[in-house]
C-alpha cells in the first residue's frame, strides 16, 4: 500500500488535543504528521503486508522503478515582480528560484538575483515508480529575507514524458498573473544489459549544466535484508546494529535494530552511478553509536557488470565475524535519441494571443495530464533556405602529363654548347596557383601530376599555364598558353597537346575533365575502385565526391562564463580543410547563412565537424557528422536541426549537407578502346592515356601507361629508405614486355644492372642474375646501400636492362634504360612501381 503523492490532511482536533488548533501550532503539527506519513507511505516508501507464504519480500518492498526522468530546468520569462519600490508604486524585480518535487524527492535550484527572466541551466534526476500517476510539481518563489513570495506553479503527469521520451516545452505558470518556465524532460529507460554503457557514458560527457554532478549512467538499487553472527560488544553485550552504505560521496543509513547479533533491516536504497566500471559500494555495519565497527564490505560495481541480469542476490562475508545478505541490482540509464522533442523549441515564449502551431503540444493532447499546459511557441523552420545557386559549383580536374621539345636554357661556353633545362609548370585558375615538381635536365619532362579545384562557372574564366626553367638566381621563361574554361566544360573531357606561346618550341600534354555530378550513391563504389588504381607523382588522390554545406543558424547555445550572451562563430572542418563563418552579434541563437564546399576522397570514411565558439575562444558546442549519414539520405541531402555535443541539451544547429558523386568518364569507360581507334586496353587494370597519332611518342611514360608494339618494356622496382636500419634499399622485382633480341621469339637472356650517380669509383654498381629465355623475367633481388636519407635523395638511378650475350654475338646487348632521380619518389613509403624503359640513344 502506498500514496503516489503527498496526501492532503484536514484534521479537526477535539478534546484535550484541541490545543493543536492554535494558529502556528496547527501548521506545525500538520507538517509533522504529513512528513511521518510520507516517510512510510509515499512512493518510493510502501507498506508491505504478505498475504501468502514464500513471497520474495524484497520484490514487494522495493520493486525496481519504471524509469528515471532527467529534468533540465532551463529558464523562465516574464515572472511577476515582487520586490517593489515605494509601496508598489514602482515595479522592481524578483530573486527567483524553483522547487521541484516528485513524490518525496525534492530539489531546489539556485537563486538568480534581480531578474524576471532568469536562466538556471540546472539538471535534476528523479526516480519514477508509477506511470501514469506520479506527478512533477514545479513551484517558483521570490527569495526574501523573511518569507519567500510565491510566483506560480506547474504540475504534470510524468506519463506524458514516458510516452514522448523527450519533451522540450515552455509551460505557463498557474496561480500567477504572468510567467513561463522552460523545461526539457527526458525519459531514461532501465536496461538490464551493459551493452550500451560505453555509449551512455560518452554521451553524458558532452552534457553541460551548472550542476556539479554530471548525468548518471546507471542506478544501483540495494535491498539490505539481514545479517548473521555479528560480533558482540565489549563486555559480551549484544550490539544495536545499523548499516552505512556509501557510493562515492553519497552515504545512506539504515534503521537501528536493538540488541541483536542477527539483525533484520529489510530496507531499500537507491544510488545514482556515474561510471559503474570504476565505482564501488562500501558497506559498514556499526553499533548505534557509529563508533564501534561490527564489520565492513566493499563491492566493486564491475562485479555487477559481469553478473547475469546485472544482479547479485547472495550472502557476503564481512571483514571479521558475521555475514550480510544483500540484493543489488544495477540498471543502465538509456535515452532513446531517436525520439525527437514533441514540438519545436522556441527561443522564448510568444506574445499573448498567439495561436497553436503545427507540431506543438496543447493540454488537449494530454487530457488531465498538465496543470500549467505547454504554451504554444513560435515555430522554428524545419529546413534551411539557401540561395537558389547553392550547390551549383563544379570540379575541374587537371592531369599534367608531360611536355616535349622544350627550349634549352642551361647552355655552356657562351651558348656554343646546348645544355638542358630544369622545367616546372605554374597553373593559375580561380585565384589559386598550383606548381608542379621540377624535372632536372630534361627537355621532354614527364610529370604525371593531378590537381583539382572547385569552380563557379563564370563568363570568360580562363586557365593559365606557364613553364619555367629552375635556376639558382632567376628562373627562365619556357612558354605559356591559356585555355577558356567553357572549352573544357562543354565537352567535359579533353586529352590534348597544347603548343607553348612566346617561345620557339615546346608542347604540353594535358588531360582535363569537368566532372559530372550525380546524386546516386550506387555510383560511388565504381568511382572509388577506379580512384584507388590511380597513382600520381605528386601523391594526389582523386576526389570521389563534392560536399556542399549550408550553415544557416544555431539555437539555445550556452552563455559565456560571465553570464553574458556570446559572439558566436562557427568553424567548419573536413580533414585538413577548414572555413570560418563571420562572428554574429551577441546572441544564443545566431544566424550565419553561409555556404562552404569540400572535396571528399571517400564519403564512407570522412567526418564533417562544426565547432562553435565565442570569438574563436570559449567552446560553445560541437557537431560531428559522419558523411555516411548523408549517403543514407534520399537524394544525398541532409537538411535538419542537429544537436550539439559539449553544449546544453537544447543546443542545435540548422544546416544542409549535400553530396554530389564525381562520376569521371574514365571510371565509366576504363579499359575500353579510345574514340579515334588508337587506344588499347590497359594491362593489369592500368590507366590508359589516349593520344592522337600525330603527337610525338613519349620518351618517359607513366608507371601505369600502356605498352606499345616497339616499346623496350618495363621494369618493376621497389625503392625505399629504412629509417630503422638507416639504409637505402632497391629491389629489382621483375620486367615485362621485353622485346626478343635473338632469332627466336623468346631469344632473350635478360638481367638488370644499375649504378647510383654520382659515383666516381663505381662502388654502387650492382647487377641481378640472368634469366634464360624469358621476356617477362622475375628477379626479386634486393640491394642495400649505407646512405643517409639526405644523401639518398641526392642520388640518380642509372639502370639498364641487358641481354646476356657473348662478346662475338651480333645480338644487341642493351634492351632499355631508365634514369630516375630519387628525390622524385617517396622513399619513406617504399612502394613498388612499374617504370617505362627507353631505348638507348647515341
């Protein structure tokens, strides 16, 4: 038997007890009686009378609660001014605080001085045993020196929270001329498994409130049954045992059982637990003087986590003599975040007379449930409203392949002897400049570098290319040319040689693509597979998607540490790329209306982060959005309010995230024949560069280029530097496509020799074993050199693939050569690559 809430008593004393009707005494006596009833009969207290035998009394006297409600007392507005001046002629302020009650559980907020629109930002947790039935009562008072003034109250049945899971509302105060209170109420379910414990603890770490205690991750219900064989007091006297149960800083005491060594308490206690993985419950059995210890016990809560159903129901041995019987049950507190607030959250209550909004909550929706019903609130937009040209940008991909017949600038003997050049390229487009690597002493350089840029289509936009010869003092000009962006956008794909202007000779080979954008996630896997096979000398990784972010506004952000509103800026980050918004004027609900774009390598793996702060200092909240969530949205568009971590429970941002898959044509037609009939399918899935018959053949090719009929073949090398061994290693793995040098088609006996230049004494010269009659030989031979990393990068590999012939043979000895500057490769990665051989020239 129990009362759900404190009962109301109307006592009429008669006879000698009529003296208790004296004013002052009657209120005191009624309060004492009410407190006595509450301590025994108001939930969670119960009067238990077993009517049949063999009942588990613990389950009757202390059944597990239905759930826990987390109450966020956020703020109030338009409270009544009680501290008037000049006998009420001039309205003053109030010093409001709130009292919250659920059954016997009572909490009091802090007092906010001289404020009719106080912000508390406090959190409380209450245990709920019966729904429907138990009520939350909130009363607001004005703090005074003598008697506090009443400012209004609200009551609501907690079954409303049970059904809604999350309720975020303004409630009108009853019994007061004006005033509203803003509450966020969360229903926490009790889980009998620890599977979600880590998730709950991580989520709780991101909750900010003014309370000193963080949110609880679990509750611990302890039923103290009895003890046996406790030790006697001095003089062989029976003790009067009581028990102190402690979890961290919270200690609770049982009643005292007089003069017995076998006490029976049959009492229940509940504790809030922040992290059961690290906390213990300490049990001290003492005599009623609290000084004489009769036994103690400490139980790590981690033992409960490993117990079936998170429950331990057993005898425990006390330190010393005696034992104690305890039933301990742990339950994880889980908030279902899939449940959204039942109505939009407003910055403040509306003006009187405003109508009910769509999605709002009225008292009719909860008949008889709320006394002080939620106020209709002005709606917040459910989605963003970006400009019409949002997400209209595109991506230009530039593949700088090679150049040929450049002019020689490094002449000798006053120009009488022609030398070489050390060429590099500058590319300017959209206000951004890219610069290629420098290829030393080469008039036919091969770069194989990739660049990507996000562009808005503007009339007359150009792409500028300039070539220079790298010198110690001033770089020499090697030519230039310009392209109109529309000439790339219109065909979407070009593979051309371009003649350099303002110089005597020189051409540059470019592959450029204005990437088509699609909103079909099904294309992503094919694009990713194609991108993974590409290798470029500048280590560029092609993007598979373009991300557009429109950050419109935020709501309900925390105040500064001094209580003032912040100047809020947002930093939007994706991997190494970040942008900052403008700083908004002081507000907890700023609005930016700004858009940003990001190139995305793999939207399945990358994460968008939005960091809010006051003037780029004090953190106000963070949004972490895995892009895979955008991939799961219809049309690859996510547009809604999102909650912030490390902020207030109601703190949110409104943004739109739009993904566009970059559907390169090369991924669609990989391995097909080129349009003019000159291309071939690549070997081993390698990328095919299509060229016209009229263009000059390349002397240096991509490691992944196709093999022509007259090609001297390719060599596969693994070149790297071991930081652990402090040495350079070169592994000759294999060759392929070698030409037949003898009369027979397989008449080649190849081996590989090389030297690391400069090497006056030829101490670095090495060679492999010879492979008999093999046009695709496998060597797999490693050679080590005791060089520093700096010295290794100054070396040039001079490699020759030779045919092992006798001195008198007419067969050619040299099959192909390779010259490779080691500073042009990533020695730390040590990856294996194919390199094109070139024919030996006199």
